[in-house]
């Protein structure tokens, strides 16, 4: 519970960032380290709240009050054991999770919530620094083999859990390196890729095999998986939502993930920056106001864009909770990222109507109109254009950060796996209609959070182990009824 009445003594603290003019010169993480004393004080803010709603807010069921108390008492090794008991990769969630646990924090009703995500990150980094995080190969092997398709957070979590159960696990990744969207969708200034490599090296020492440049169903036929006792499909929801409006074929209109993946490869030294995929000296418009849009803003600023403008079709959110999102549910409030702070003209209630091309087919402008959302009882809100608000914006590069519509259907079609009306792979207890084939992560639930992907991977592993062995000693958490995000 931390320190008795500690929440009355200490205020919420967050990491300071390197100054904007310095951090935009490179792609390194830019948070400044906090002292152990400061972190102990943050752990002390955890209340003896009786019912820790943070558990319900966290898809992983992290033992948050317990590790907060351990940090307060400076027992970092105990905190690490508690954290790893429910979360395979706190170094990822501690950097990238939107922290639904903090939205459910009881202290958050009256004061800023406990800095749970911050504490989580420092626990795992202390563990790596002290050498406490070591390979944990299984004591014995079961003789069973499992193929995991996809090496994002769901695939990695499933692989590590199944390996610990004693099964021989092979992970197939279609890209050149392991990590999925962690590696190719998240900029290095939010997650340096050495963080992924560090964990993958441990997993390899634990006995997991990784095969990269291995696109199952394409360059590798699905028949190559026939000898495995079980298969876990964790390919993610990678079909990008298009914007089918006039001029969408203009040179300079591209998907955000094409832009971000290419830049991550450049940072990794795989190739140089293609001028067509560069924002340098361009007027950039990012369409979409979520995390991916924010990542495009930060990357464009590092390229040296002339200007960066952000469009969001929804109204500007409230800065505080509204009655529509009461505690402890996830609040849809205004979020200003570090990338936004680096320079961005943000615009809400904007509908993109047309991409304007020059005579050579290059993008030169975007036409928009302001919109409003009209609530009609018993119906979904309706979008209405506001007359007289048409506008043209100068634009050389438009980045579509509109999210994903679902998983690709290559494997479902080749393996005859049932999908739901939203194209997600159906999995009852993560098991598809083909008994030895399971699915987890965004491929099963649709576009979601990293913390949900890890949870899905862990729980899928439990059911795979149970299928193979008749019972499982792997941990399994029944999800609560609170939506995490």
C-alpha cells in the first residue's frame, strides 16, 4: 500500500524531457532519469484503498499495490518478481502503454493518480541494470512443438510462456527483424530498438527459435507448419484504413505505417532515406489524431518539415473527465504528446474532402470542411458538414494515420479459419475452428493496445498448453468487465 498517508505528502512526479531543440536532432529516447528517492516517494503515494481498481483497469492484472509498496521500501528485486509474474515485457508497457490502470486508480478520483507506468518502467530497467533478469529455460521439455506466427507483443508473450511450459517454440516473422509494430511502427524516440533486441536475446537463450524474413502463406507455404503440434497466429491487424476521396492517388499521399516503417529502417541503418518518404522542407499534414498520428508528427519534425498540421475528425476532447466517462472507466480526454509539443498545428472537427494535385500528379494542397456531430436519440451520432467552412491547406506530404480495419485474410483463407463480421480471426478460448490452431492479439480482437496484446498472448499460451497436455500450470487471468481502452 506504500506509505500510510503518503498520498497526502507527495505530489505526482513525471520524468523531465530533454529540451525540444536538442531532442529533435536525433531519434534517441529523451526522458531524464529520476532518483531512487523520488521513485520511492511515488510508490508511497499508493493508498490503502481496500479495493484496488487499478487491477481491473489493467488487462494483465498487474499486482500494482504490491510492487508500489516494494518500491517504496526500496526492495526493487521483489518489485521486479511481482511485475514479471504478470507481465513478460514491462520495458515495453512502461514506455508505450496509455496506462488504463492509472485511469482506474482510486486516488485519481480526487488527486492525480499514482505514477504506475513510470514505476513499472524503472522497476524493469533496475532489473536489467542489476543483472536480475536472466534467461529462464525450462527444466524439462515436453516433446511438443509449437509454431508462433508473428513476433509482435502477442506473439512474443505466447512464445515465452509456451517455452517456459517446456514446449519447443519457433517464431516466424515476415520482416527482417523481430518485434512487429514494436520495431516498425513505434519510432525510436519512444522505444529504442536495443530494448527489443535485449529481450529477444534472452528469449533465444531460453531456447526459442526465431525465423525472420519468413512470411507464412506467401514465401513459406502453410503446409510447412503441418508438423507442429500446435500453431498460434499472432499476425496483428495490419490492413490499413484508406481515405477514398478525389486525388487519393496523388504522389505525396501515403499511409502512416509506410512512412514510419521506412524511417525506422533508416534509423537502423538498413538503407538511406528515400526523398519521397522524407518530410524535409515539406508542408506535412497528418490525418488522424491518435498515437500513430502523433508518431508521424514527431518523425516529421526530426526530418525538418517546414510545417506540421494535424487533422482529427472528432471534436476536441475535454481536458478532464466528463459524465460520459465516469471513474473508473477509461476517459476520452485531451492528450498532448511530446511530439505535439515539438511543433504541430492541431485541428479538430475537420473532414478531408480532396487531395489537390498539380499538373505532374504531385500533391500540392488539401481541401477540407469543418464538421459537427449531431446526437439523435436511439441512433448513432451523425456527421454534418458546416456550411461556409471550406478551406484549402498547402500540403506536400499527407500521412494517413487512420488506424487499421483488421487482419489480412491470407492465413484464414489458406487454413480455412472462421472470421467474425469485422474480419477478425475467431477464437473461442483463443482456439479457432481448427482444433490445433489458436489465435491471439490484434488478429483476434482487432486493433488494440500493447498491454492487451501481451495479455492475449499469455492467455492463449495457457489454452495451448492445456490443449497439448490436458492441463496447464501457466498463469491465467480471467478478464474483468471494465474496458481498458
